[in-house]
């Protein structure tokens, strides 16, 4: 079963614009991760944010986490055509040493299209 | 460092036929995962291995699916017999014990059951 819901399901923007994707989840988490999937390829890990963190940056990526609202957002600044892909959030609800640790539950994804 | 290797990349079979997928994880990664990804959906976990032990197979349809990870390295996932609804992409991922749960995915095997 899917843990999270991503919004929007699809996003179309012009190169240079910012893209924001949102993820909501239902249960408590240890960390939340974002992955990118290009057409016909496997998933690539982008960034991980722990439950005690509120914001994290990596290059043109900015991730926020609000555990009180059970939501996260991924911002891609100055988007490029190469950013065209599906983006998934995934939650890890387990604690280290527990049997659920390392188990990710993925959302349905946001399809981002960046037009040159 | 070589990534997660999967084969075949594509497989087309008729229903009721058997099929097998192979995965070679990143060297040194003790944890291995098999996911199924339906069109337009996120991946869903089928089974997770810690070394050669299956520690979470609660979502594996055991009547037709089986998996093994002999010697705690390579893994195979088998479906017998395949059904139309099994058409999906089957993804393998691996993780090292010290990677804070970052998973590294292979390119997947796209299965079409006719």
C-alpha cells in the first residue's frame, strides 16, 4: 500500500522556473527521502531528511519537512530540461535495529516536465 | 563503483509461463530489496533480505512468487505461473549498513505478460 500522496500528479514548467512538489504521509517516520526516476530507468536517490530536521539543501534542491502536518516539499530551483522525470517521496518509519528499519514506502510520484 | 545490475531488462511471456529475474547488488551491500512498480505508481516492496535471510516478505504473493539470495550476494525472483496482472517493472535495490537507509536501485526488468 502507498504511504504518501504527492501533489501535483503532474507539473509542466519552462526552463529556469522553480518547481515545487509536495508529499503527505500518514504515520510517524524516521526519515523521508526523495527519489528521481527518468523514463525507463531505475530510481536515483536525491536527498534524505531526518524527522528532527526541518529543512535541507543539496545544490538546486531544497527539501522541507513538517512532522506536525506530516508533509514534505521538494523545491527545484532554476529548473533545466534534464530535470524532466518522475519524483517520488519515500518514508522510512522504522527505528534503527528494528525489523522495519530500512523499509521505504513510496508515494505515487509527481511527473515533472521542463520545457526548453 | 558498479551499480546494481539487473537482467534481463525486458521480458515478454505468455500467461501461465514461468519467469525469473536476476539481481547483482553493489559490492558489500548486505541489504537487498525487490520492488514491483506498476504503471503510474511508486514502487512497492515485495521482499527484503539482510544477507541471505528474508526479513520482510509480507507483501510477496507466495502462491506464485519466490525469491532466493544464496550466499547473501546475488538474488533471483521467480514467478510461476505468471498472470496478466503481473505485468510491471521489477526493481532491485541494495543498501549498505552504514548508508542511513539510502537505497541504490537497478534499472529494473520490464515484464509484459500476454
